[in-house]
C-alpha cells in the first residue's frame, strides 16, 4: 500500500469509530436491539 491508501484507510477507520460512539450515545443501540428482537420473534413464529 502506498501512503495515500494508508491515510485514507486510517481516516475511514477513525471516522467509523467516531460515528459508532455517537450512535451509542444517541441511543441507536436500543433501536437496533429492539428491531433485531422483533425480527427474530417473527422468524420463529412468535411475533
């Protein structure tokens, strides 16, 4: 990899981490968890 690709990779990784942390603080974790639970219940026929 050249220096440009490495820099882009590092910037993308840092941005992803920042956005994940922002989503956790915003309460996005609970939304995703609740949707996943509903989908699982529908798959096994309970929901």
